[in-house]
């Protein structure tokens, strides 16, 4: 089994999540006991020079309709009060 995740947003936090995930991918997979990969990065901006440019989407429905996605990482939500 392989786990696919989506990162919602590629600002300071989202890009950091992606960077740290790939930097620590082997360790994360070892602890999880399965292969894990980022399938989508959702952002309205273009990142043509990114090493992950093939993972970007501007359409949230791509993520919602994808049965492989098991987790989303969303930055910037404070929970409100």
C-alpha cells in the first residue's frame, strides 16, 4: 500500500512542509511502515522552477475527487474563536 497526501497551499508553511517531507521521506516511511508521497500541491500561483512542479494543481476538485488521497495538510487555520 502507498499513501498519497495533498498539501493545501505553498506559502511559507506549505512549502516548508513539502521541503521537510522530502528531506525526511525515508525516515517518515520507515516509521509509518509504508511508502508515502505528495501527490498534489494546491496553489493558485505558478511555480515553474520548483522541483515539484508536476505536483501542482490550481483545482481543489482534483484533490476532492481523487480516491488515493488519504490526508491533506492545511496551513494557516487558527481554529477561530
